[in-house]
C-alpha cells in the first residue's frame, strides 16, 4: 500500500504536527511504501520570508530524519523539485468547480486571517494538494481532522477525472488518528493549534522545558467548578 503525506516548511513544528502526522508516519513506514513531502509550494499561499525559505526546507528535512523517518524505507523530497505536481494541478483545475473551492473551511478561515494577502493560490490550495496525492497513485493519506475535507475533494476530483479520461487515478482514503487528530490551541481551546499563531498558543517540538512549563501555566483553562465532558460541544 502506498502512503503520501507532507508538511509545510514554514513555521515551527509543534506537538499537533507530531501527534497528528509524524507519529503516524513512523508506524506506516514499517509496512508500507511511504512518500513524505516538504510541501514548499503550499507555503507560498500565506505570508512568508523568501530569504529563509531554503533554510526552513532543510530544517524540516532534518526534523523528518531526527523523528525517525528512515530514508531507506521511505521517500523524502521537496515538492517544488518535482514539476509534475504543478503540471497535474493545472490539469485538475480544469475539472474542479470554483464553488467547491470556495466552500472549503480552511480557505474561509485563512482568508479572514490573511486579508491583506488573499490570493488565488490560497483558494486553489486543495487542487494542488489533490495533485500531490494523485500523482503517486496513493492508497492512504494520513491527515489531521482539518485536512479531511481536502482529501474528500481529492476523491471527488479523481472520480471526475476517471469518468472523463478513463481509469487513471486510484481513489485515496484518508487516515485520521483516533487520538491527536486535532490538538487545540493553548490560548483558544475552540481553535486548532497552529504554527502561524503566537508562540504562546502552541508547544514547539524544540521548545526548552522551562518554556513549555511557562506556556502551560499561561494556557487558557476551564473556569467551571463542575467536572463535565462533552466531546461534541465543549471546547478544549
């Protein structure tokens, strides 16, 4: 079985990235053909510093290896170095309805957050992600809960392409971990932890112990005195 997944090079990796993605990768690489990508083209859709992008790409490759991704068992590469990603994305654009892209939850959230940098690439992000996945005839895509909608769109695009041009692409399945799929922000328990937010909102993989302790002490907690648990309605 072939597995594909990737992480953007920009921003600091945090425990949500590890639990939701990298930890899964370590298990999957033992019995599957795994393709892990540093998705630098996706990183261009939000504000970034072009001067340090190459350093960040190298840093993420080092993190992959340090976390236990074995290059003898898995393929590790940089997205922009394989031109077929962009070429396939262009072809998939021609069969993807604009309305489907505008309905993506992540697009709606990021378009509000990055109002001054709202660009076509952000809207088109899911099509490039579909190209990333379909290019390798992927069977399984390990993702966090927030990417499930994008994988579903990938499946829809693949079916539509196959109906029009023949049986070309496999229809991939999303794999969402039972635990760790959605680690919440330390400052806003109703929001997913994100490396693009303030440093106080996430625990970075390379944070010092004292810094981690300080972040946890400052984290937003429940003020209620009654112990309750409602996974559907209660934040955090």
